[in-house]
């Protein structure tokens, strides 16, 4: 496959779109009729390509990712779930960069704001309204580390480090481990001859990796998947849940005594990001295939399901047959009983 075609496939199927805009509160940037409720959902319009969403602990705030596209840098969005408006969290003029060189020894320095693009994100509650945020940055293929302070009226963010990847790893999602490290998914190898195309053929293209300050990045054996996508970790760190996007599967990897046990359940959509729900279940959002699209690789509509982490049983939560103005849904989170939906290719976030 020629590089130009491969690049087009990555944009189409990964759908990682974002645009750079000035940092300001946006509530009515769209005409009222263009952002009015539709297909049973309400919308916060403006955040482009918010592929992943996480809640800032103990607050009404959501952090949403935002991919870069072409020459337009991406960002981290800050969504106010009370006021239903949003702002740019990072990068901004006042953002501080203070490298923790002891913890992130391989980090060469702050990211280039002109090339920044946030994909998968994860957040950890550090107490006292402080938290640590991880963000996959394709601007230099690294996982950036931020500190968020939500004690003030508006959360502030400081960059404190990064974990760079080698050229064979295209990272998708990331999740914290209880011991202070983190795990992440390798979606595919951009240097491989077939690259992204192998995902749609159901061939193994990556898997799960972990990072610790003392050992660096290491692969976890026995976790090969076709398009390893969203990831979450159990509280004890013994179980890792992953979305196999290419084969439409949800996988649980259980680690005990140095071995990895794999449990799998099939779904009828392409599962994307995973998020813990308040009831202890795992929310999974993803896209449904459009059989009428050329090659059957297009998407029309989306689904949200809950996974029981113990039994691997599924419960459908929401679905859209393709009628909503938000398509290519990639994440669902529950904020105090309200379901919020992000998308890798929409210009809005949905909620109800």
C-alpha cells in the first residue's frame, strides 16, 4: 500500500481530527438550530475530535482529548458539565512546563505546541483536588504527563514529563497501574509494510505495554491483538481490559504468577475506549460498520455497552443507528447519572 493511501486510511478509520483554535469559553459558537437537541441527545458544540473523555476527580469538569490534523495542532479540551460550555485546557499561553527529570529520565523536554495532538487520556486522583493526567501525543509519539490542580474556580494544568516511544509504536490508549506505573496499547506499527491495513484484516498489530520509572517501556507477552485500542485496569492491577478494535472483541488479560490468561467476548461493533462506571461496570463505546460503504470499512451509527468485569457479560446502554449529528462515537463516561459521549470525528460532545 502506498504511503499516501495508508495515511488516508489512518485518517478515515482512526478518525483522529482536531483543529487549533484560540483559548476562550465557547457556548454559542454554533447557530442555535445547529446545536439543538437531536436524536434523543443534547450537545456541547465546539470540541472537535474529542476522542477520549475523563472526569477530573471530585469536580464537574471533564477533560477531553483532541487530535491534530494536517497542519492544525490538537489540544486538551476542558468541559464544564454544569454550564455545558468548554475551553482549551492545553496548550495555552500560561501553561507551565516543569520537567520531573528524576521520574521521566528519557524525556527530552516539553512538547511542541505547534505539533501537539492528544489521543487517549487517563487520570489519577492524587487527593486534595490534585490529579495526574496522561495524554497520548502523536506530535512526537510520546505519553505526556500533566499535573492538574482543581482547587481553584477553574482547573489549571502543568506539564511535568513525558515517556517517548520508538518509531515502531503508534500508541492508542493509556491507563494507570496502582503501583504508580501505567499500561498502554500499541495500535499498530507505522513502519510495518501493511501498517494500519493489517488491523482491518484481523491480524495482530500490537498489544499491551507497561512503563515504570525504573524499567522503562516493556511489552507484556501474550497480549497481541488486532488494533489494541481502549484500556482499563482493575483496582488491584491484576486484570487489564482491552478493546480489540480490528476483531470486534473485548479482552481481559489476567496476570498471575508471571503468566497471562486471556478471556474474550465478541461484540457487533468496533469497540473503542473503555471507562469505569460508578457501578463498577466498564462502559465501552464504539462504531458500527456500514456494509454499504466501499469495502465495508465505513461506519454508520454507534453503540455503548457495559461490561461486567467479573463475568464478561454485556448490557446495551445506548445505540444510534446513524441519525445523530454526532457520529464515530469513541468514548462514554457517566457523570452523576448523565452519559457523556465523545467522538473521534465530530465537532461536539453529546449528553443525556
